[in-house]
C-alpha cells in the first residue's frame, strides 16, 4: 500500500512539530525518518497511524483520503520502542492477541490462529519460545515478538518507532540486519523512525532527514551521505570537518589552498564554509602543492581504521582524518609530528552576509 501525506501541519501549544510536510511512500518501500529529538519524526509516524490528528493537511492510503479514518481501520501494524507486550500472556498469546479480539464475524477459528502464530514465530526465528512469558525473554527476543504481533493482523503498512532504541549496541546491530532481510522477504510498506544515522543507512531504501518540523533532504542512503543538501544534513549524518573560506568564481580559498566550488560559479568574494569528511583528507609527510601543514594531536584505532586528530589554524576545531591502519607506519605517524593535509572532496556552503 502506498502512502502520501500532503501539507501536514501539527502544533503542540507554541511548539511547531510539523511545518507543511509533504511526502510519498511507494508500495513495498522501507523508509527511515531520521533526525534529532523534537524534529517531528514520531509525530509524523503517529499521524500516519491515526494516533494523532493533523491540524492541517491530508493523509492518503493508496490514493484514498484516510486523514480521519480510525486507527483500527487503517490496516497498520505498529512496533514501539519498549515492546508493549502483555506480561501476563505467553509469547503465543501475545502474537495471537490482534487476531483473537477481532469481531466474531472477522475472527479466524482457533486452528487458523494457531497456524498463523506458529508461522510468524518461525519467521522471526523464535517458534521455540511460544510458551514463555515476556519476562523470560531478552530485549532482542521481546522486540522480535512485538514485530510478530504487529504482523499477525496482516497489516498493509508497518510503522516502527525507534524499535531498537532500548537495546544494547550489538543486539541493535544484529536486529536491524535481520529486519532488512525480513522486509526483503515480506515487502510491506514500512516507515522506520530513528535518530541513529548508522541504523538508517543500513536498513532503509530511502531516508527522510527532518529538522525542526521540516524536511531537509530525501534520498537514498548513498545520496544523503555523499551529497548532503544542507549544512544541517552534512553535520548530522556522519562526522565532518569545517573550514572557513572565501568563494570567488567557482573556487573556495582556504588560506593558501583552494578547493573547487562548481555550484557557485558567479559568486565573488563571499564568505563560505567548506565541509569535508574525515576519509576525504589525504596526508603526506612532506610539503606539496595544495597541502596545508598541521600537527598530529591524537591517534586512535577503530578496527582497520586509523583516526587522527590534527591541529590547524584554519579549522574551527581539530581536523579529523580517517586512514587505513597501514598508513601509520608508512607515514611514521605519531602525536606531535608535523604532517601535510589536503582535502580530496568537499562541498561549499555560502554563509549569510
């Protein structure tokens, strides 16, 4: 089922949660709503679910106006951060709940419910826990059961609100890979709320970046990471270095070096900031054209990656560089040594006068 929201407005007193938001979610796509706390992502999810009413705008399900349709009639499955399982019910009964409370005329018989529940427990790889109670499960197992319960009613849309936020890092990593594989098998239109950039990058087909109730950018994970549309997106998704510069006819001048700024060919002598990812900085031991001198402040390792902090007068703060660990010995890198750095890729944003 496709979903479309048009010109959605939502206020909570003086606070604007959503400001004229319009989005479309094609059938079978998994979309992440990404942004900091208070940006409006959960409010938008709740409006789509029918748990909140918008102050303005419309919600369409498969081309039909669903703005004022009751949540029970929207055929939506909802997975919350804190599981919301019934503690007094077994795993089996929790998954069966949505089917067993249907009106008599629409309720499957007991045999059909049992088959459906066992099939779903197999799907989430927890059929051996059917007789357990939620308190006997790990956090990751509880979240899988919560997802199975949401799927039991055969929803046309699956909505997930920070589903892994209460889990530790390793369990969260395992579950999001599992969720991606599950989605590829089921192809249910799914909307996933998270503030975790890595989570969105790994799970989603598309990412919608929200900030202060407005859309900053929509795109694939690669598009959002490699070509951020605004300074906010650049700064929010992944680490970034900021260099003050001045743009003149397609070039950004940073001290004695210059970087291409093809998006500003007509601009003359305008203050700007160059945004550079840590892995887009090249280091060498000797001076060279286009390189700036810097001093190594700190070196740390993360697996196969070498993380280096440099000090230089042209940057707001330390310059963060990421290199393969093999470069450490090749360049004889150590704290206090002088090196020469060159951005190999950047994006230039003009500053307001």
